[in-house]
């Protein structure tokens, strides 16, 4: 197996103070809502357009979508149908979840907001670079990731939705680091060895 491209240092303290700073400056939902319109997600060239299955799932979804953490302190809602979902097999996601991969759902920018427990949210941002990982400071449940450098800048952890969020993962990324103990399923999804957002990225 390869080492992750950028290893988070285990000796560094987590940056929960960064969350406190952010919280003292303003609400997270404000930060989300200022994502420029130019960053609205567009279909990737190697991914299928919205399928009939996707359309059917979306038609069954009641808005707003809701979700939250294990202890119930942090709650969120999503006010428009989700755009897509993806799997990430990077080592950070493996450590963060304890699982072989993490499934994320990507909202239309500005449609995801924390509605309770803002003050309980904590964030870890890898010092070497990479997106912010937001979680409940009381129960530790991972809620969402944020990376303004990505066209899909928010990734809501799919397991935190109360009900079926109406999207299914359509792509896998960082499969070069996939866990040896759980083979990638033969599901025909496009597989990117590294980030699917990297310049020149193409699926395997
Ligand atoms: Zn919690
Ligand atoms: Zn990842």
C-alpha cells in the first residue's frame, strides 16, 4: 500500500481552537452561504448525468433534508435536493470514520446549514493542507467536511442523515489508498487513484 500523499501528524494537537475562533466570528452557515456562485457543482466529465434512478430518488425526498450527530446536540438541514454523492478511500477518511471508506453527499452551495448545536461543533484541519473536518465535540460524530478549493465544497457525511438523502454515490476517489482488508466492490463506479478534483484527474 502507498502512504497517504499528505500524512496528518499524530503529534499535533487538534485544532478545535480554530473552531472556537470561527464560532466567535460568526455562524458556520454564513461561511457556507458565501461560496461564490461560480463554484456551483457541475457534472464531472467522467460521471453520468442525473440518471432516471437519481431523478426517481429525488422525487421521493421531502425537503428540507435533516440530520445530526449521535448525542443530538448538532442538527442540520439541507433545503434543496442534493447534487451528488461520492466515496472517499483516503487514509484520513479511514482514520476519521474507522471504516474502509467515507460516503459524502454534496449539496448545492448555500443550502446546508447548522440549525442546532453550532457551539458544539469542532473542526480539524490537516496542517499540511486539505479540507476541514467538522464533528460534534460531545459525541465525536463526523458531520461534514469543507474545502473551498473544490467545486463541491461541502461533503455531508451520509450516515448522519435522518432519512434517505435521495442520492447514491457515483464515484470513488483516492482508491490508491483503499483498505487492504475491504476490496473495492465491483460496482462499475468511476475510480480515481487520487483526488477526483485534481487537475488532469481521470478515472482508472
Ligand atoms: Zn453529538
Ligand atoms: Zn477522504
